[in-house]
């Protein structure tokens, strides 16, 4: 593969306390990694290198989506204006009873196309039929940390299913795919099941991606049912002994945050979902002060409607300012740090992603800030956090390969994907509540049998 030179960009360096913007920089990419970064006058193309002219564009690390159910794009728009319990029991879980394996393949491709167009280069996905999701990732050229979601009602077969997938696809797609074990949540998995997953996690040397403490009501229900918060259940079943990615944690207590920090677990934060389903404001400021790494997330498109992390980025900052009553909280530098370096840590590749430096994986995006909505450009940082749109992303590279150039997808055929997805719309939209795959009842700690098990 020839070297790639990204020439003449405005380079964004996202640091913990500040964001630096360095003009007229060039990056030389060799293989999967960045080989050289510096002034354009000092970084030159090697013989045969492909040159991407980036004058007038901003280069920054690709966005990392730390929690999604990407194939849920198939059900976009089918569960609107309802509370969380209704969303699960009357909409989402009945709709998912319609899924066929091939649906997941095309739904994953559609979601990956949407994310590439928005500058999202990596996603931690938690869903079903993940062997087909992995095929889609390989085709798209993106990076993904995949986990096959299972419920406690599946018993040992569920533990074996999520473990078998994680073993088989670990390091797939030339290393672009990493894997997790993926029990759904403490309210759908009893403690015996969670202990079995923890044992498999230890045996395989893999982490766990799980929903927990999604709302304060879930935490209170767990305390009544078993005398422990959902986060404490994860601890006492052994799930926090290995790397853990905890989705949401809006209902986490201060004691929970101290426990997550001590264990080094990361939290995926999806603010648009929380607003839409009235789940409460996750205590992101308190999480970070406690030492819990927080990653940016979209969640699924049924609770978000898009996979656009620029929306999540601005809501991350705005909601925390509102919730704390302090406009200075989650400042521009912190928000961009979370969207890049901290999300990379939560995703599981802290040294390789989220930075444009020699040795880092070449996952980067070129963003056009010339639009009217960015002018006059007094502050590139403010524009990225509060004004950027998915359509501002011009070019996307992952693993040293160009996936989108000047808004044209190079690895996926969007027309074919959309046609395939539309073909199954009527079947997928049928909703029979009695056929739901699970029951949302946080006090129960388990759900009914999964017909796909």
C-alpha cells in the first residue's frame, strides 16, 4: 500500500486542558500508522505516495462511538414519544423479533455508511448476529469493537454464544475488529448468569460491554430487589475484574462512581438518548472528577434517530452545563478531549486512537469549516463543539486507508444498501407486543425466554 500524504491542513491537537490548532501541517501515513507530522515545508511525499490536498481543511482524529446498536437503523422512527418501559416492551423488543440474520448485515452497512459520512471511524457495538455485523465492518473498512448481546434467559448457551463470537472474531478484519463479551444488563441477566460471563471473561482475557444503571429508577429497583445497585451487582459477580465498558450509568451513585474508578471501568455517554427517553442527566462531571473515563456515544438510532456524534458532542457539553448550573463545566477543551482521547480509552485502544502523532493508528478526518455556519471563524474549537455538522466532514481515513474522499464513499455502495434496507421495511415494522424478545422489568433481574436462543 503506497504512503499517503495529507498536505497543508490545520491540525487539531486535542489535549486534556487545551486544544491547539496548528496551521499548514502535513501528515505522512505509512501502512496503518502515522509516520510523520510537521510543517508542510518539512514533510514531503515519498515516491509513489498518494497526496491528499488539505488546504482549508482541519485534520483531527476520527470520532469514536463508544456504545451503539448500529443495525437498529433498520427501525429508525418506529418508537417515538414514549417512555422507556413502553419503548422496550411495546416497541423495540417486539420489533427485534422480526430480525433475520441478513437484516443485521445490511443494517450494519447502512449505519457504517452514516457514521463514515459523519467522521466516525470506530464504534463499540452491542447487538445480535454479530458475525454478519463483522462482515459489514470488514467491507466498510472501519474499526469496531463488537459484542454479541445475550440475555440471562438463554442460560449457558448464551454465555457460549457471546464467548464463541468474541474468540472467533478477535483481531478480524486485519486487526480492525476487537471483541467484548456482551451480556445485556443486570435487569435481564440474573447474577448466576453474570458470574458465568465473568468466568468466561477471565478465561478468555476479554472485557465486558454491558448496560447498567441506565436510570435512577433502575438503581432504586435493584436496591429493593437485591440490596445492591446495578454497578455493585457488576462488582460482586466479578464483571468489573476485567476491562468493562458500562453503557449509560445515568443512575450511578457516588459510591458507584468510586467503584468504577477503582476498577478502571469506562462509561459510554449517549446524551441524545437520555433526553429523548427522559432518562435523566448522567453525572458526567462527577464521573470525571471521580476518575471514571467517559466516552462519547450515539446509542441506537431508535432512541437517537441518527448516528451523528457531532450532535452527541454538543449535547454532552450543553446538558452538563445545564444540569450543574455552571456554564464553565465541560468546556471546549474537555469536550474535544472526551470525543477523542478519552473515548479511545473507553473503547479500549488508548495509545493508538484519538491523537495525530507519529506511531498512532491513521484514523483521521478532514473537516471543512468554511461554511456560513462557521463564519467568522474566531474559534475552531467552538465551531467543532457547537456548530459542526456531519456534512462538514470531507474525507475519512481508517487504518491508513481512505474510506471517503470529498464526500464520496469508496468502500460501500450506499444506493445498494438503501435499496436492500427498504426492501424489508414492511416486514421489519410489524409490531406484535406478545412476540417481544424480552420484558423490561428492572425489579425482576431476568426476562422471558429468547425465541432466537
